[in-house]
C-alpha cells in the first residue's frame, strides 16, 4: 500500500519478516502513513506492530531478536518533518524515541553487534556522517565520524569495522572501510574512476553562508573553473535542486565539474525547504511553494555577484523537477538572467494534480482542494506569471515522465510562444522523470544547456 520501496528485515531465528507497509482498504487516499508489520513465514499471517498513526519506516531487528529499531514521525500534514529514531519491543511494546533533539533524518540504521545501541548516518548541512545512540535512550546521539564528506554505512562487522560509500567534491563515490572504535580517515577499497580522472584538473569549490529574508542563514557552494582568476568576469549558472525536500551536498558532481571546465562559475544552494537543517527550515515552504526559497536563491546570486568575478549580463538559471518549479518561478519574478533551462517542471498545480503519479503530494501542499480555494493553487503556479517572462527559455522533459508529466512542459511552452519569448522544447524519448537516466542523454542535457546559454 505504499508508493515507493519499503524496508524489511528477517528476524534472527528466520521465522518472521518485519516490514513497513499499510494494510488499509482506504490506502488509495493515504499520502505518507505507514506501519511496521510482522509476517510469520510458516503461516503467512501478518500482524501489525505499530499502532499510532504515523510514517513508520526502515525496521531493523536487534541481534537478539527482541527489539526493533525504526524511523519516522507521528502523522502530520506538515510538508516536511525530520524523522526520529525509535526502538520498541518485537511485540510493539515500550516504544521510545532514542534520537533526542537531533532533528536530522536518520538512515542506514544498523544495530551494534552486542545490541547496545544503533549506528546510523544523517545528512547535516551538506554532509553525511555516522552517529551512535544507546538503544535504551536517554543519551543524546554522538557523532562517530567527522569530515566534509558524504559517508554511508552499508555493513558492520562484529569488531565494529564498517563498510560504506564515500564521496567528496573531488572524489567520486568509492567503497571505503572505517573503524567505529577508533574513527579516522576511511580507507579507500576501490578507485573506480582513477583512469578517467588521471591528469584531469578538477574545479575548486567554496562553501558560503549568507543572510536571507526573515533572518534566515543559507548555505551554498561556489564551483570555480580550473585556473580560476578572480580578476576575470565569468558567466554564472544557478542550478537548483529538486524535491523540494532534498539536500545539495559535497558529493562529486560530474555536471558541476563539466560546467566549470567549460568556463562557468556554478552556484548551488540549499534554500529553505531543503533537508539537513532541521524541521523548521525544511518546512518553511509549507503551503507556500515557491516563496522564501526564491528569496534564498536570489540572495545567493547577490552574494556571489558581490565577489566581483561574475558577469551580471551572463547569468543563467536551471533546475529539474523541484528545480524546474523554481527555475520557472525565477524567470517569472526577475529578468536578471540571460537565459534559462527549465527541466521537467511543474508550472500549473491544478492540472498537475490530475496528471502526476503523486496526486496526494500535490493536494497536501494546499489548505483546500482547488475546487474550494483555487486562488492559492493559482498563486503558487509559475504559469500565472508567464506574462512577466522575457528570458529565453529552453525546456526539457522526458516523454515518459509520470512525476512531472510532459503536459506541464507543453503548457509552459505554448504560453511562452504566445508571448513571443524565445523558447525551444526538447522531448527526450524513452526518458521518465529527469533527462539523464541514459548516459547519452545525461551528456546531451548538459550540452544542450551550454549551447542555449551561449
């Protein structure tokens, strides 16, 4: 009864499988709620373990088979709420929150071999590291690894040697080993892209924080071309992430490296609505998407312009999915950008509700359905601001996209044409959501963007 992949795990005795799901005849009307269940393998009987309404996910059974760790939060209409980490008995009794006030989304939940506690990863301000918390609760989680990196926890030995995937801005993902007893620099076990990167000079990256509206502090990164000279003037690409509840991070990005290698400064931002900064920051766009996220993006552009090395006449904006929402919103609210590449956007929330494969996501963003209160639906739709657009706009969407379907792009394209705004629509055959699942299309997307910008 859930819309995406589910978590499940065997009990140590091999007699049961614990899993997340929703056994409910009204499941078609369920947006995010789920429960933890137990399946008796011999009989096929299913027993519901959690009882409180909520989004309960990622069950992990303790080594002795007596407890279950899981993540989630009580049922809510909040657009975003950071998940907590819980432990309960195998029969669902004695539920306790063990993550305290961490206010970050736990992932890769793994029991310590002796059952004393739980290791987990958590995205935090553009990085991911591993944490530990006692299973009994009452003690704040402590950070075990540290570093400007994206580090996962895939497997854990009895001696607390962990294996995961690590990436940084200059290191593509590789398998690493690290010791949770004596944390230090992870040891790389693979070097998959060594031959590709041999002799290649990569772009540099600078992390910045800056103020925005309402007293918000916003984190972003500036990617600078190899051989960067601050005395020169460079074109700028503002690339916007999707979600909207997602987190740009310090992982290696071929796209950003490619843009920088072609002489662009790239700005990527975690505006309000992003994860990794707590519930209040992530939920700041509730019932108002887009809104203050736009403020944060433009404040970031102003911050980089203040450095003196960006040509204000050669600034470009782009993004896919949630980034398509915001890039189309940007060009309807400012004429500062010389061109835009709007990819797989939502531009009309009313028609989106009837076209997408996630209609309940769409309805949840508004106080009431559009037939009761259409004004808010229209106010948050980029299509309603197309009369302000003068920016030459490239549109790209997969023909098989069911998330932000092609009609969204077509609506915007036709409106731009009616206004005589320079525009091109590229339809990607065989692509679902996004335009880069095939390597050739991944490259074409970037080449089309740079060609349009030039």
